[in-house]
């Protein structure tokens, strides 16, 4: 019986998992927790240290991040910061 209805059972099992087991809340609770946030901070700090220790220009770093031909300008960025 199972081989005949294998496709149907697979679809129903997939729907069950998506509808009831994998919810935005369950993903959020796994990703957004103290340990994950601490790990993300450590990763970002290490990457920033690497970027700052290179001899690359800001344009080269932005290009490396996929922001090619960016019109980024530090003076403009600082000027556009609004303090409330």
C-alpha cells in the first residue's frame, strides 16, 4: 500500500512539517537567542578587524562586498547622519 501512495504521503508529510513544525516563531527562537547573537557579534567583529587591517580603499572593500560602482562617500554618509 505504501509504494502506491508514496508521492501522496510524501506531500502530506511535507505539508505537515511546513504547516506545523517549521513556523516563523520556531525559526526565530533558534536564530535569535543569546548564543546566536553572541556568535554573530564575534563573527562581525572579526570581519571588521580583517577589513580594517587591509590596505584596501573603501571603494575596494565595498566592491568586495558586492557593492560595485557604489556612490558611497564617507563625507556624504557622515553628513547624512541625523541625530535626534
